[in-house]
């Protein structure tokens, strides 16, 4: 099977199908070939931390992992980022030359891993790394299920936030040093004003001021946010990215996989692959069973289930890739086995 090399490869799927391990193995395979590669996970569960053996204190930082850890060349390495929204936002503000503009308690809450900006900041981080043009390939390990859909919809969220009405409002109350809470309160609707007044009573007098500071800080850096809108267009370009949708035989995840495929349909082009992880077909075919044995019925039932997954190729997937169950218990050795399977394609 031929998989064309692309700038970006996206690994998606529901939880527990081995998405992160397969993404890590693909990135290591590329690095082992001498290609410059970056692996990014935007999954808040951070399983990649365990798989790659990365210090948890380095979330949001660029870490270099030696391939020697996976029994490959010690002279080669792979760059890895465990996505951290706050670290990304700091990079954004620093790039714009105003790191203090986003030093705000409300912004800090929003950029916690589950604070509401994880998917938006993931696109910002990815765009930031693409613009450096440092890597031949970026491998993206996405969050499972609904969070993956939120990631795909992040561009529209950015667009909605920076629509013309908000931009005009920002022009009216101006940059941080000139803005007036009184003016802001006069401009906003009475309903929002009541809400802010109520919240100020609950949280303290500084809430409205912090809120305005947060909005002002984000708008001072709006160019970086708006530049990320180009990412959605890039996803639709066949020459730019490969899509890998992962499912697994043991969890019968075909329906979940199809729902993800349908949700991403507007962006996912024809260079997309269905990966059946933990495939048992090779092992099952080697079973020597008699037709009337209970074990033979189990074999046939499991083969039927896996063939049903393979039949999903007809649901507009370019091809189906099978990865067998790997037996090592150590995550690094599991990844090493999967790298060899990538090489065999």
C-alpha cells in the first residue's frame, strides 16, 4: 500500500482504540527514516506522556525524544508537544510583542486543559508550528469523539468571536490603557450588564475590570487568532494532509467511526484511511478448528465482525489498514512493534 507523504497527518477516533499509540508509531517511523517530524497531542488525557516517557512538567514545551528509547537509532530523535493552552497563548502574546496583554485571571481559567479554549488553542499551536516551516511532517493526535468534532469546529468559533460587531465594539472602548468600564457598560446590552453586575457582587469588584482586560487582551492578539482560520482551508487540500480514522475489532466501534467520518465530512478529503487496530484476522485464520466445535463458532463470529469493519472501506475510505494486536506490555515496546508494521505497508 502506498501512503503519500504529506505535511500534516491527522489521527482521530473514539476513546480506547489505540489512536495515540498509532500516531506515535507513525511519527517515529518518519523520524527513523531521517525525516524531520513533530508529534503533537491535543488530547487532554495526555496518554502520549506515558507512551513517549515525557516529564509531565514539560506540557506545552517542545521535547526531543531519542529514538533509542524505542530500540532505533540513538542518532535520531523526534520532537513532541503535549498541548497546553496556556503555554500556547503565552507564545502567541510573546510573538506579538505584548506578553503582558494576556496575563489575566479570566484568560488563565479559560486556558486550563478543560477551560473551554483547548480546541481553539490547538489550532493556534498547530498553525504556529506550521509557520515555522521547521518540520517536513507534523503528526496530530486529536482528542476522542466529541472533542475531536469541537476541534474541527474551532475555526468557526474563532470567526464568530471576531465578527464585525465585536471588532467595532472593541474600537469604541479602545486599548487597555484607554478603556473605561463605564463606557463598556453603556455599550453592552442590559441583560449582559445585569449578569456582569451580579457576577461582580459574587466574585468581587474586580470582575468586570478583569473581564474587560481579558477581551481587550484577546483582541490585541486577534491577528494570530484570525490567521488560524486558514487552517480549515488547508485541511480540505489533498496535497496537504492525510486523515487516519482509527477503530478496533474488540470494541466494535464501526458506528462511532462512521459518525466521526460524517461529522468531518466537509473537511475530510479522499485521502483518508480507515485503520483497524488490534486486528485478529491473521491469528484467527491460523486456528485449526473442526466445523462443529464451539471454538469454530467463536472464530467465525470474530471473523465476521472484523470483515464488517473492513466493509467500511465502501463508506468512502480510500483504503483499510490493519494493525495486529501487539503483545508487549511496555508502551515503548508496543510503539516499536507498530513502527515495524508501518514500515511493512
